[in-house]
C-alpha cells in the first residue's frame, strides 16, 4: 500500500480480546510476512485514565485484575500471530489511553494499521465500529479493517473515480495483488458517459501496469450506484481497496460515502487509503507521475483545475460557509439526519431530484457545534447563525434540539426550497430517517415533522 517508508516500520494491529480482533491479528501477521516487516500488537488500556483499580482483585489472587486481563489479550494475540507467520518478529504494547487516540498515534509510524470491524463493545472494547471508522478517516497510514470471513481466493477490487485518494488506492491495490498473487479488478461506476468513464479508468491505471507486470488486470466499468456496486463486488473478493474520500465527497466529510458504506456492509476486508495532509509534503511512493506516467496525473495544474481533466466533471458538493448562507435571502428546509452515511444518501437523493446540492449547507461534528455555539454557552446568544434562525421564527426549543443532535453525532442541513418544493424535500429527508424537519421562509417558519 501507500505506506510509511521508514526502515523497519511495523505492521500494527489493535486487539481487545475479541474473536474479531484475533481475525485481525491473523490478517496483520500475513501483511507483515509479505512485507518482511515486524508486527506490533497493541492494546489500548483505558482504565487508568478512568481512575479504576487495575491490580489484582485480592492479594492472594495475583493472576487477576484488569491489567492482567489486558496482558493476556496481548499474549493470546502474539501466539496467534506466530501460528500464521512464525518468522515474523512480534512485539506487544499495552498503551494507556482510549482506543481512537492510541491507534491514531500508532498509525504515524506504521506501514499498515489493521483492525477488526468491531470488538467487545462498551468502554472495555478496543475495536468497536466507531473506532474503526474514525481511525480509517484520520489514520496516518493505510487502515485495513477486517470484515466478513478471511477469504483466501478471489481478486482484489479497487474503487476508481479519478480523485487523488482514488489514485493512491490504485497503487495500493496493485501492490497488494503483487504480494498476494491475486488478480486486480479496478471498478469505475459511471453515471453520465460510459466512454468518458472508460477513458478515466484507463488513465488511472496508466503507469501501474508497467510497474507491476505480474498483476493480471480485469477492468470493470459499470453503470449504477458506487456504494451498491462495490459492496456487491466485495462478496467475491478477498480485499476491497478504496480512497478515504472520492469525487462525490464534500469538504468536511472526511470519510466518503463509498468508504463508509464498505466499512459497514462489505463482505470482505476493506483497506482505506487516505491522502497525506498537505503539510506532510508530497508523497514520493507509488506516484506514477514521477515514474514517467504519460497521463501527467501528478501535474498540479490538472489536479487543481477539474476543467483541465478528462472524464466526467466533478459534481459540486454542499457548502460549509455559513456566512454565505446567512447573507443571502433564501427559504429552506432544515433537518437532522442520524449519521454521515445517511447524509450522503440524502445528498444523492437530492441530486436525483434536481436539487442544486452546491447550495445546501451542512453542519456536523465539533465544527458544527462550534458554529451553533459560538460563545461557549448552550447555543451562543452572540452567534450570527443562531440570530439568523431566530429571525426566521425558530425558538429556543428547536435550537436546543439541533444543538443536542450535533453533539450526539448527527448532521444538520439546510436545503434551499421554494414553498412549492418544501413538502417533497421534507419527504426525502424523512426517508433517510431525518427528523426535526422544519421549513423557514420570511414570516412562515413551520414544522414539517414535529420536533
């Protein structure tokens, strides 16, 4: 994959004593064996930070207590790794802290980070679904999430859309195929032009075939929904590789709708490749442009200006510039949706209905809370955003509802809508399990779903 090149960088796997974690250990051991890299087995030990006694339950029972249990988790995982790859050097680490920050710190020096899709659950579980998702979104190396069984056959599937992270995913997939002796199936799902899609796929593969002549490539260009197509392809694959964000992802949604869907629904392991932050400098590994790629994919002029790239045009995503929304007179439907996956599905529905998604405003996560709560109080009396809603007739009960939703991980959105369109748009929001749906216009604020 597009990995840390530091000499001796390990493959890292997180464990919590669950069966899913042991499955991740077996996959991680294979990754380390293929790469001739060491394996580091990590358990995030949260109890000390919660001021819980981690020692033996009694003086005459030395083999008990939370610390002893955590050490047993690590020993069991190390023994499992040795069964799979006896020649790999295995080390273990009991790291104090909660799961996500521990794993993100580990990813800085890892070649690959391997996780189970979920684990024991609750506060004691290291690999729960949210941890895998957050680590895949923010990790500093490729993150391999072990889902489904542990298939030994089938191709490696890679999702392609011409985006920066998609190109990184293509390189990662070629490398995996070379290690595994597997065929590569690059999948590009098209909406508007099959011819343009085939051209874009060909350009995305250019340079990699020459670098990995041993890899058999079976391109797959199909019309449909990218999430549905890749989830279906995962049923016969041994691995699916995707970029963290693709073309159809808007600023702020760190993990795209396709990678989110695969992490929740794929039938095989999923590798998520994320572009390095800009301050880290340009990646020098797996860059076809630096290897004489004739498509000049590394040309900044073509990367930054979508009008100079071949293939389907980029679709505009929602705006997160709240000032822009506040400063223009507009009637809109607002609502809360439970999570980013449903938000992405709603945006697809709106596009299909002919709504200009570039005019939609989305709030989510800590930044959404900050905008709604600009002065640190419940929902900032001095917030321009709050005053805007109050001017349209929203009362404190509705604002508190939106504030609570954002703090609980929901996403709020404002969709410009005329009075004639408001009910149809509200139905689309409700279909994606949206709630707290309201319409606001000059002197005409109303609930469309009830709080």
